[in-house]
C-alpha cells in the first residue's frame, strides 16, 4: 500500500495552510480596517481609452486582436514542441529541423 504524503504547500487546501514566517492569515475585519484595503484598481486604467472618439474602427481593433493571438499561438506552439522534444528525445517526429 503506498504511503500518503501531505500535499506540497502550493497545493494545500487553504484551510489546511499553517502560519509561518512567510504566511499569515488575516481575518476579514483586519483587512477592511486597513487604510489600503480597497480593491479599486483605478491605477490600471488605460488612459489611451479615455478619449473614445479617437479609437480605431471595430474591424481594425478585431484585426489587431487576431494578429496578437496568432503570434501568441505560434510562440506557444514552439514552446509545446520544445517541451515535447525534451520529454521524448528519441522521437524523430518531435525534433524541429
């Protein structure tokens, strides 16, 4: 019968986490009592979008999104192929040439 090991800290259920030097639980009341407890993310606002009259037409925005996504997909495809080649170094089908 296999020995059961506790989950690594990054996989532990939140209720099972033990306080340590790097981790401290805070009660909700403690958090909201702080000055900076708000979740307002106003600082993330994209100032270029405030003047909506100067936005490009929707089809241009959509084309730019498609271009960005295709570039990202190409990069992830290369990463996946590299990882597969590392996992199966003897498989000629996975080697990039």
